[in-house]
């Protein structure tokens, strides 16, 4: 009888003083909180977690009207920042965020899909620079790359040093590789290509310009083709990557896949957006110019075009 009186008194106190004091009083008197009616705790304030990190923002119908459709991915919350999380429309990539481009050469191969799995897991994008002679053997991988929002560009047909070729041979390397990609995707690839070894001279630039193409190089090279240690690849990238970096990698080695398991989440945790090379170039340099050789930003260089865009918004 005495316990019932105490319990009744506690419940009445809850209604007057609030749930917080109720829970404290129940604990202090030795009465289990679970003994109190469930309705007492129904008035607890809703957690603010959903308001701070809206996990379902990508399900809004209006996102279908944005420049790039933002499909829901559970880890993608790290890729978006104010104001995109709180408005109906969002352009990807947001110009106020630091961004970098991972690029993978010499594929497709049996390792490419593993890298795509990691990119998909974290809602990241990349650029795959493929050899024309490999494309026909991996049509599903090429299609999946594009469907996930990454891009596929040419890396020549069979990896010659283009600076040693004549103009007709250079032209053939570019055209045939682009045609092989288009045969699978149904769309022409972006108007740029990665020259083997990064080798570019006046002749290569002249042919590229005549075809309406730019060349794509890099600023960070962890030499994953040489280093057979995922930790070394990781450390090289993390030590040298800055806003605007284009990172050279290869999707033909197991060590690169192992490195990406730790590199990609680490870069995102540092605040970088992982975008395609085309997206990076657009927000760093503006529209691609045929014949130009794009390599990304080096320390001390600033993404002037993107800063202007951010100021205008």
C-alpha cells in the first residue's frame, strides 16, 4: 500500500514538473522507470537528429529537377552541405566545397567493379580512363560506371606514347577509343582524353584541338603501379591532396583497390567532394577548351572560376 501511494505521488509530480524530473525522482526512490505508464514518456521531446542530418532528403520529388539527380545513398550525407540539405533544389557539386577528382587508368579490368563498389558505398564519383582495346570485353562495367554518375574517357587504344606518333596515328587512337565507348553507352564520352604516360607535345595538342578534345593529366601520382602497398598509396595521397587535385591511379591492380578502401572515406572525412574530372574542370577552369592540357591545381593556385560562381550565389 505504501509503495502504491509513493508511485501515485510520483506520477502526479510528473504531470506538474515534467518528465525529466519524473525520471530522476523515480530513480532516486528506487522505483523502476519501466513501472511508470508508457504514456508518461510519450511526451518526451523528439530527437533533433533528423533535423540536423536529414537522411531522407534525396527522396524529395523536387530533386528530380536539379542539374544532377541526387539518388538516395545511405553514406551520401557527407557529400552535401548547407544550403543543399535544406532547400528543394541542389546543384551537384556545390561550388563552395573543396573538390578533387580520382582518375583510374588502363582499365577496365577485373578490379574495376571493386572500385565501383567502394565509390557507390560512399556516394563518390570518379573518372575512368580506358584503353579502347579493353572496352568490348567489359560492357557491363562500362555501363555501370556511367549509371553510378562516374565518367568514362579514352586513354588511347593500346597505350602508345603519342608524342612518338604521327598526326594520323594520334587521331586514330583518340577516335577509335571514343567510338568503342559510345558503342556501349550510346553517348559520346566527354571531349577529353588521358594521354599515355601523360606525354603531350605540340603535335598531340594540335590533333586534339582539331577533334575538339582536351587532354587530362594530374597533380598527384602515388605510383600505385609501382607501390605494392596500400598504406604507402594512402599516405602519398593524403599528404599531397589539396582542393582541385587530380589524382592518378590504375584500376588494374589489387593494391589500388585495397588502398581505395581507406583513401575514399578518409578524403570524404576531410571534407573533399569526390567528383569527376569534367566536373572539377568546370568549377576550376570553366568550360573545357579544345587543345588545353588540364592537370588540376597545385599548391598556391586558386580555383578562380569556382570562387566567382560561389560569390554570385
